[in-house]
């Protein structure tokens, strides 16, 4: 497949981010939680909730389970899934919805990726999920050999009102000339791990790729890590200036915002949108307070999953046992 500017623009033009208010299920979720939270098994609770959501959700909302990353759906934001600020409820809702969206979460032994909240050294490492600073647009895990197709975040609480931003591929390529887009489609970069993992990994990739099912996908990471520096480095020195100029265009990109309310579930096709986070505005994020924060009283707590899609035929087979 020849990735001409015209072909890329035509593919990307159809991409959009969907927001669905599913607060009509919140009452059932809360009622279920009030009656069953004493169950000691998170796995049993997850299966119960998958069954509940499969029954309670409207067909017009369930149709997105199969479609994140294809058919023009770059990301889906579900708001109003639950209301109670409970980290266990948020985690179980998160895991149940990830299952329904066929996200197979990968736990790498060198990364604590599940809970996102301000940590004691968050002031030093600002461009980090557990820091307080701005995180510049990127896709996750481009240094890994295994594909991270999907990325999901669930808001347990966010007293700082800092929603996740995402930048659809359309907004990134719209500000490029045909010559620039053609160059983007023909260069490679080295992607490096940063503060998020406890070892050093890297992977070389093309920045624009085509998949017969998922279409045109972008592989970009504009983060600058406190320790290792730029996370995306041009493979050849003659392309470094081009990537530097691309970085300078970021302020002209138009983000789409998730929501920061408790009960928000945001799932993105990792190679269809870049995601980012503004500075967290919170007095708790000051150096004097950071060391006191723990998992239970942090003002902002999100749960995260990232990884490839489950084999859909297997997932569909499995869902027959859960759907009424
Ligand atoms: Fe990320």
C-alpha cells in the first residue's frame, strides 16, 4: 500500500472521537455495588458487572465495543458509568469495561502502570503519568515490540479537574503540507522508554503505517523525559530538523477532551490518536505536599489498561455466555 498524502488524508478524514452519556446505567451499577461489594473476589465482581452492563447498556452504546480503532472511531468516552468515589468500584468498572472493549491489559514486570496518581517524586519527573506537569502528546509503549492497540483510563476521582486530552490524527496532519506529510510517511524514528519503566528499551518504527483492518496509523511520541531526553529520535540525522519542526506545531493542534468526573471511562486506539495531559493545578502537587500523598487520599486517581486487542472471534464466543 503506497501511503500518498491523498490516501492518508482520505483515510484520516473519517476519524472521530465519540462521547456517550451512559448515566442511565449508573443507578443499576450503584445498586449492585451497594449490595455486592462485600464479595471478597474482584474477579467474581467483574464478571457480575460485565453481565449487568451487557444487559443494561443500549445497543447504540454497545456497538462501540467492537469498533475502537476502526470504522472511523478513534476513541470512545463513556461518562456517568458510576458516581461513588470508591477505588475498588472504579477498578472493577474499569476492568469490566476493558473486557467488554476487548482490551488485553499487559502488565510488564518493570512498570507499575495500573494506578495513576501523584507520587512523591512527581515534582522531579513532571512529564510522567505520576507527576504533576504537562505531558506532551504521545502514543504509549512505542518502545515495546508488542503492539499496544488500545489504551483505557477510568476516573475514580479528580478534584483537580484535569481531563485527558487526545489529538486525533486528523488534527496532526491537517497542519502539514503534502510535501511534509509525504516525508512523515517515509521516515523512521527510534522510540525510547522513560521514567515510567525501570529499565531501558527502544524500538525503531515507521511513523505512518497502514493496516488492512485498522487503516492508517500514526506512531509519534513528543515527550521529553527528565532523564533520557527525547522519547522519539529520528533514525537519520537529516530527519531530526523535520521532527523538531513538527514538535513546534503542537500548539496549533486542537485537542478533544475526556471528562474529569468520577465514573468516566475513556478508551483510545493508541495509534489513531495521541494523548496528553495539561499541568495538574493543585496545591497538593507542591513539593511540600507531594511526599504525603498516598493511593487513598490523592486528589486525582485514574486506573489504566493498555495492550493489544483480544482475539475478537474468541471474545465474541465468550460473550455469548454473558449476554442474555
Ligand atoms: Fe501515555
